C-alpha cells in the first residue's frame, strides 16, 4: 500500500477499447523526478482516427460547453489566466520533447 500523497503523479495505463472508437482524449498527471513531488503539469494525448479534424474540434467544443455549463451551475470560480499560460508552456515543452 502506498503512503504517497494523492496529489503526486501515479503510473497509469491508458487504453481505448473497441474498434468503433471515433476519438479519444486522455489527460493525466505528468511524472515527477522522484515521484514524491507534487505534480504541476499534465500529459494530454488525443486522437481522432474515426472523424475529421474539424468534426473532432467541434465535438471538443461541445464537450467544453457542457463542462462550462456544469461549472457555472456549481458556481465554480473562473480560471486564472496566468496559470493557464504556464500550463500551456509546460505542455508545449512536453510535446516538443516527445517529438510529436
């Protein structure tokens, strides 16, 4: 049994089952150097082999609108623009490092 804080990165297996999946998006915490530090960035992976880029983008916008509506209904506060910018920079570095 692990005593690590649940805020720390954990190893995960990400799989899309079935041959009929049109698309997927996976988001999980990035690993840390010692795996005992708090995770401050995320890994995002996505694919859309069953639909066009434009259809995939439309679907993501629809999902985002639903999540925004749920957040509004729960009176969740707005996002911090500085935190978003920092996350974008980190994610771009991770993608560039992975050679995608």
